[in-house]
C-alpha cells in the first residue's frame, strides 16, 4: 500500500490521542492492519522487479512521498500542524522503511517485524490488476485525506 494511504489511516486512527509517542505507535501498528486487505500493489512490485528494481522503487517512493507531503501540507493548513499527526504518519512508514532497508542491504535485518509484515501483507492473496489497484488507492487516499482535512 502506498505511503500516502498508510499515513492517512495512521493519522485517522491516532486522531484521538495527543501524545506523539502514542500516535507513532498507533501509526506503526495501523500499517500491518491496512496491509492485511488486498490493495493491488502486487502488479507494481512485479513491474519494478523486472529490471532496475531499486531505481524503479525509489521513483515510486519519490512520487508517493511528494503526494504525501502535499496532502499533509493541505491537512495542516486546515487543521493546524500537529506533532501527533506527523508522528502517526512517520510511524505508519516504519514497516516499509524496514522493508526498503532489507532490500537495499540484500539481507534480513529486522527479523520478526518483517516476517510479520510479509506474512500479513495481502493475507487473502487477491491480486488486482495494476490499473484497478492504483485507481482504488487514489480514490481511497482522496476520500480519507479529504475527510481528515475538511471535517
Ligand atoms: Zn506494508
């Protein structure tokens, strides 16, 4: 699942707490919960793995990261900057950061955390076409960020 969606889910779930440390933890845990559902990343992962995997992944992360920063700036402009919202977003990135570091290192670094992440990732093993997965996530991101920002 893209970071822009993980961040929105983390911020939504952590919106009841004002402590950034608790918000960070909620964001982190929310990542595993969100990945549980089929979300259509598999096709994009296969495209990246075909060649130049690391540059392709970094390209996707760069676009995803810019979209997240734009969404977070919009959210902060309406709701005010909040350290706990920022911490929830960063916490929600942790499993994918660990995944990326293992990919770059070419070996396992985080043991149980990444085993949990990959075991739990799309638990139902439903593979959506790339177009459907990407559209679904864009619609989901727009709806959730819109609700968070304009409520
Ligand atoms: Zn994940």
